[in-house]
């Protein structure tokens, strides 16, 4: 019984190790993948397997994206690579909170973001310098 258990644990560990090793290292990526994922080059080998898989999906879809979508992907990858682990965790939590909102609230926030984005730089700066207004209790889980 003990031998069977030990053998099962060894097989499980070997499978986990083999899966982790099957994840491509930066040097194993194609030139196209490295070009798309360049902002992540210094941290690629430290990414978790699910993170690498997600990034490889992005690289796979990248050629079929419009130029605007490609620019957005590059900006987001660059911004993400420059974030601290603390900032990344905050971004993940904020995204999860947003996704938990009802669709009408999500659309309202998107609309407000578009309105803000359409403001001139001077108007945005004025808003940033003004004191924040209290948000309703149900916005982003506050």
C-alpha cells in the first residue's frame, strides 16, 4: 500500500515536472512570438505556465488583429511589464471587480471612460487636480 502511494506521488511529481518543462523558454519561442511578446522578454522564464499559455494565445492571434488592436496589445504588454507585482495584483483585482458588475454597470463605466478619454489634456488635468467625488456603494465593489 505504501509502495503504491509512493509510486503514485512520484508519477504525479514527474508529470508536473514534465508539464513545467514543456512550457517553452524564451529562447524556444519563434521569432514572431518573441517579436510580439518582446516587452515580457526579461521575465518570460519566470512566468507561471498559465500566464505563458495566455501570452502565447495573444501571440498566435496577433497577426489577425487590426493595426489598432496590435498597438493596444503592445502598449498593454509594455505597461504590464513595467508594473510592480503589487500594481499587477491591484490591476487583477480591479479587473475581477469590473467583471463581477452587471452588464449595464460595465457599460456605464465604459461610457464614462470614453467621455474622460475624449476630454482635452487640460480638462483631464483639471479633473485629476479636483477632489474626488464619493462613488455610489455598488461601483467596483466599494
